[in-house]
C-alpha cells in the first residue's frame, strides 16, 4: 500500500543493500510549510482570517438586527456579534497554527482545513466588496 522503494542500483550484477536514508525526503505539506513560518507571520494569518470572518457576517447581522431588533439602547449589539465571531476564528487559528511560545503546534489536517476556510472567507469578502455590500456603488456595473 505504501510507496515502492526505488530500484536498487547494481554493481557488477550484485544488488546493493537497500538504505532508506539515501532516499530524498518527501516534499513538505501545506501544513508543515505553514507551521514552519515565523510566529509573527502565523499570528498575522490568523488575524486576517478573523477580520475576514467579522467582515463577512457584518451585513447579515446588521440586516437582521435593523429589521427585527433595533433599539437605541442596544445599537452596539451587531458590532459585538461580528466581533465575537471574528474572535472565535482567531482563537481557533491560534490553537491550530500559532501554538504556545517555544512549542509550535503539530502539522495536522485541521490546519489545512483552517487555511482553506480562511482563504474562502477572504474571497467571499472580496466578492461582497465587488458587488457593493460595503458601499453604495458596486465596482462592476451589474
């Protein structure tokens, strides 16, 4: 089921012994490359993903709040809900890609899913901006 070893070189018809250390190491995965980044870069990645999550839910939370629950006494609630979701995404990113000082987190499949999720969040925010959900004038004349 695993990888087949490279064919053994022969010398004068006598096969040489198989030495696994002579094989080149496998290419690092996306998770390993992300965990290998400097700590500050990993923090910034988690922060950008958290900001994208907060920006993505802002129009939805604002519309639901304005149509159903608006009151002058609770006008900060939509911002708090958006910020809380962004904070959840940041904490998950911190656990998955930043880790504690002196001990980087393990490169596990959840890191890949977090990175794909974060990039998708950023793309959705770009789509929202392009279609005018964050301004009165859409960028494309649709």
